C-alpha cells in the first residue's frame, strides 16, 4: 500500500520559496513578451502587464525588415555551431587522457589547467594575440577565446574518470584499439556531460557580447548581441531627437520600448528552444562530472 507523504513545515516553506523564485524569474520574460505584442494605449495604461492587449506586431515588422538582423543571426549561428562542435571534440580528446591515472605528467597537466582558471593574460595581451594572428574582424576571433575552459575540462575529466574501467579492459581483451574504445564506448556513455558542456558553450557563444565589441569592426560580421546593442542605442537617439515635442516623444518612446522588447524576444527564442532537449542530461552530467575521482 502506497504511503501518503506528510507535509511538514520545511516542505511547505521550501515549496513556497521555489514558487516565489520561479515567478520572479519568469515575470521579466512574460512582461517583455506582453509589451512587445501590445498596442500604444495598452502599454501606457499598464507597462507592467503580463498579457498582451490591443494585439500589435508593428515592432516585429520593423525589426524583422532590417537585413542586418538576419546577417547577425547567421553570424551567431555559424559561431555557435563551430564553437560547440570544435569545443566538444577538444573536451573529449583532452578529458579522456587526463582521466587515466597512469598518464605520465597527469598532475602537472592538471596544475596547468587550474592555473588558467586563476590567472589569465587579460584583455590587452589577448587583443594583441588576435592581431598578431591576423584574426581581428573575423568570425574566428569570436570562436577561439571561449573554445576550451578549465572548469568544463575538469567536469569532463571527472565524468570519464568515474566510468567503469572493466568496460575498457573487456574491450582491449577483444582486441579493440584506444580510438575505437574512445568513440564507440566512452563517448556514448558520456552523453550527459557532453550535452551539458554543449549547452554551456552554446549559451556562452549565443550571449557573447564583449568579444564582439573588442574584435569586430565590420557591420556584416556583427554577432546578434552587437545588433541588439545598436537597436537599443538607436532607440535612445530617437528619444533624444524627439525631445522638443511631447506628443512625438511619447509615441517614439512607446515604439522604442516595443522595438527593444521585440528584439529581445527574437534574440532569446532559439536558445530557449534548445534547452528542453538538453535538460534531461543536465542534472546527471553536472552531478557525475562534479564528483572527484
């Protein structure tokens, strides 16, 4: 007979706090979506609304008519797919040998990895490095800097370290080579941590803003976040330009808010759609990768 769970004070407080935090995190997205689809009068009546009123898609029409948006979208997709693919291959190829306790110099390699987590060259040396390599104003300058991080490499190494060694020993007895063992046994078993690191990398590349400002000059190479910044800056300029006319300023300000909110929705939609497909691996990948072997 199934026992009924008793609600105690801890569970009540815990669930109440989780609901409140969930609402606080969800509200900005709901508000941005509602305002982006609302009309002028509806926005004036209640800017903090949680549902659209006077359904209006003019802001989306304006922002989607801009060809720079689609070029920036393509650039961000190229950078994200390239960075995630190359980064996943690097994590597998470096994490696997580091997970082997018989690897000579293993402790030294791990010290070097941890060193990069504590110290780095800084912005100016990195800029001159990119300049020396001839990568300024290229998409490669957006792909390379976040390609491999010490934290993610340690997660991958710890996950592979916890896989049963008997599997590899049995495969070697059957005559399997090291590359075969890696790609046909280790990689399939490491799907949770690979999916988790891919999600980390995808979010990092998609939201990357700083490297675009530092390394990119041409408009046709803008990532999506640089386009979003320009939309917001252009909206501010329209507000300043209409400063002498109160009625015009009100209308411009409303359109500014609508365009900004519509741009935010267009920018975050792809990464929101990716998360549910990776979420089932997320907890398992983080938990097992965080356990020290």
